[in-house]
């Protein structure tokens, strides 16, 4: 049956056509191998520089084995939401482990495990920021923080990227009884680290709480991988820490570590926590192994290797026109600016066997389309050298 004419379909078709002509349509590629730098994509072997598997744990045999063991212990699914009968001993053990992991920086913390980071942010912000509150959100925040703030009933103010003075002014002028500043710790499309020490000082001065989304720092930053708070040695009871477990931890999900009262409120009232099936207990079981590796000496070696690769890439990637952004993290963006050239460069890299994310608006501001190179401890120095050489030569051929 065909729909002869429908305003909805007509509009969607026209919008899709517009995306096409602006080089903004996106396509999925299909991966048929485990997640590692060498993968098979649409049937072809490539080396990937676009994953968030920063420590190379996604295909780590001990983590995979723990997942299998978890399935044997607990079965495939959780069967219900956490507040009904889906909360297993593996979820509880993971939450205890994470709370302990973060305890030096978030005193009297409890941790709560979520199926995804996106949901954690929706749940957290909408449950905490009621109509008497004001949210202060950094301009380059991740979509999940933005959507969480939209869902909350609180007033919303956005402050420009890294602009402490503007935030100070907004906090000063606010009459809200409760204030919540929300920020990425490592900006996901830029790779820079938020000035958290200064942000925390401002929050303390104005009685605001600080929510830090450490999706790209947990497991990667800090001597023992505990993330940005360890890296900067920052702690406060008015900190709410969110870390994801599908990136450096290599599995899936996220957690919030915060004051026990905050966590208890989320359990009672956060809709995106309550009204959804608990993730498979086997996933939480696998994460116990993954967190052990992150905190171990081996985790430290993986982080040291990653650090070497970051320095190596920056040294070799000598570009003339395109701009490698200043970043010390595993996220190394190259700004090309226009959408068509960014796409063409991504394609040229793919033809040479490298998969790098080409990021366009609306994920980044218009006119700042970029390649987002991400490095992993699973990469070799040789692979990094080859990528840098390929990109330098593609830039030459464009000019
Ligand atoms: C990836 C990401 C999320 C979402 O986490 P998922 O577990 O992938 O849903 C949230 N915040 C930031 C900054 C991220 O990069």
C-alpha cells in the first residue's frame, strides 16, 4: 500500500533532501568484527580511529569471559525494572565498587548504575532541578545534558564555552533557591578539559552544585583511572559525578556518584531510572572485571601507552591549513570547517584504510566541521604514524 500524499511524509522527504544537498546526511557503516582498532567494516579491513574504547577493553578477553560468566550466573535479561525485581547482586556489587572508587573525591557518596549515559543525564537533571532551581549549562555540553536540562522544570541559562566570568555573572544575578552548574569534564568534540577547579570554586561561592559528566575521562584520566577528579585532585560534597561505562570501561551503561541523599532521591523519583528495564545483570558482572583492570597496574600501563600515542600523533600531524585543536586527551580534533571537504577527507582516509569520524553540524557549530580522531591504548605507534602521514598528504592534495 502506498500513501498517496501525506503532509508528514512530504515534509520529511523535503528535509532529507535538504540534508543531502548540505552534505549533512549521515550513514551507518556495519562492523562485523569485535571492537578493536583492526576491524572489518562493510566487508573491508580498516584501522579505526573513531571509537571511544580508549583503553582497548571492549574486546579484552577477560572482560568478554566475565560477560559470559555473568550470563551463566544470571541469564540473559534482568526481567524487570530496578524497583520491581530487576536489581541483581551484580548491579549492587558494581554500585558499591564504583562508590568506593570515587570516594576520595565525592565524600559520603553512593553510586547508581544506569543502562546508558544518556539516560543517566536525563534522569539526574530532570529529577534534581525542579521549578525553584536554575540550571547553568556550558555551551558545548553533550546532547544528553542539554536534553536533561530541557526536560527539567528549572530555569535554564547557557554560559559560553569556558567563560567563568559570564558564569559568575549569571550566578550572581540568579534568584533561584537552588543552583546547578552542569558541564562535560572532557568536551566530547573538542577534547579540552573544563576548568573544573575554578568552576567548583565559583559553585562554592554561590552555593551551587556542580554536575560533572566525565564520559571521556573515567578510566582514562588520573593515575589510577578514576577520572577527572583524580586528575585534578578535586573533591567536594556538592559534586555530582557522572561517568559512562561504554567508553573506556569497554562495556555499557553509566553511573552517578553523589551524596547518598541525592542518590536516594534518584531511586525514588528519577523517571528515566524507574520506568525502564534494568540492564542485563551480566553486563554489570562484566564491568566488575573491567573496573578491576582500570584500577590495576595494567590499567596504568594502558594509560601510559595512550599518553605516548597522543604526544606522538600531535608531533607528527603537522598540518598547514587545517587546525589540530589543542588537546591533551584521547580526543584529537582537526578542524576543516566546511562540510563537503570534511566529508571528502573522511572518505579519502577510508580509501586508505583509516576510519576517522567526520563530525558536522548540528553536533558541532556551523563552520567548524571536523575530523574527530580518537586514540586508544590498543593502537600501535606504527598505526598512529601511518594515520598522520595519510592525513598530511591528503591535506596537501586538497590545496
Ligand atoms: C557518550 C556520552 C554520553 C552518553 O553516554 P552513553 O552511555 O553513550 O549513552 C553522555 N555524555 C557525554 C559527554 C558523552 O560523551
